[in-house]
C-alpha cells in the first residue's frame, strides 16, 4: 500500500501578510502540516499541486520551505499560475528531483509502487494553463516508457471541465489533445489537480480526474455562470490517495480543523441491529479511549 497526501493552493505570502487582505495562508498551511502529522497512518509522500505561493516571491518560497520542514516524508512540488519557476527552482532545487535545465518543471518519481508524473502547466503571466505540443510530447515519451505500471499524474490546472464556469475558463488549454493521449494508456490511474480550490471528481479520458480542496481558502460553490470567482473560508482540506494494488486508487478528503469526537457507535435500542452479537461495542470504546489518551 502507498499513501499519497495531496496538498494544494497554499498561496503563501510573506510572514505577517494575509492573502487578499483576508486569508492567513501561513497559519493555515501550518495547520495542514499538523493535520498530516496527526494522521494515524502517515503518508509515504506529500505532493503539492501548485499555487504554492501567491506571488512567486523568493521570500514566500523560503517561508513555504520552512513551514513544510516538519514533514519527515518526501514532499514534491509543482508550480501553478501564482508561482514563478525561477524563484521556486532556486529554493527547492536542493531536494534534487526538479530538472536542472529546461523551461518546464516536469519530472517523474520512480521509487514508489505507483509511478508519479508531475506536469508543469504554467503559462507565465496568465491564469490559465496549457499542455502545448512540447509538453504533450514530454508526457507521451514518459507514458511510453512504462505503459504497464500504475501511474499517478499530478498537474495544477485541470484539463477537464468542472462546472465552475469562471474557473473552467482558466483551466488547462488543449485538454482534448491530452485526453486523446491519456486514453491510450489504461495504466493512468488518476489525474490529480489543484487550481479550482474545491474537491471535484470526473470520469475523463478513460481515467479519473480529481481536484483537491485548498489547504487555505475555497472557491465559492456556484455552478451558475458568473463574472468572477469568489472565495470563502469553508473548512479547508487535502486529499489522501490510498493505492491498494488489488483495489485501485482510493481517495479520501481530510478536513483541517478541530472537530468534536471521535465517538463510539452506541446502538439505540430502536435500531434494527440492536442485539446483534456481531456488533463490537467494546472494540469501538477501546479505540475512543486510546485516542483520548
Ligand atoms: Fe489557487
Ligand atoms: Fe491556480
């Protein structure tokens, strides 16, 4: 089994500066890191799917690196439309997985049971992303290398529609061409994205497309056409992708925050299952006691 935590759209600003004057993205990412560290089963890796910072400043990448430091597992990052490749590379190149040369911050991670392919969809200065001919050729070459190995692609801009119309107008261009390529590879288990700041799933190109919620602010859930996206401070979260070879790739949404519980399931006498000797009440209580300890 392999567990991948996907955090996204952290939009880090310099310490003491709130994003859009509202969102304390530093504090929220620190809470996300604490939440990951508190997971009973620790992820094997963390992937961060873009909009790592809000303005792409070196100071923001330095702060981001500092916030992520408590995570003991490998953390892999890709850029989003709010990032600047040169500043990102300058701070994160030391980890060794980012390409040393070339324009795009594409790479693969080969040492997990599930192969990771990281795509850079950024078009500098623009909100939308793109899988242009050069990027499609790179992806095609990578997919052709290991056509039978389960593969997890992550990229910032979704190449598929989501119904959030303003966000879809700045999604990944040339999605149809990417779909044509991906459809040829049944080993692609998932295309995991960020950018839309909500948890979204779609069947696409013979695989599953997903978007993780932001660890900071969320885009308003409004499926009507509207002028510009608005954001809210709904509970933030991240995705936990569990790879079980016999079952496939299973995704859970983890919400970040302080919530009441956990509680044992004490059956009400009115329940149709009441009296069923198979219900393991003592075990549930033991779990609750253990968690409180
Ligand atoms: Fe974002
Ligand atoms: Fe974005």
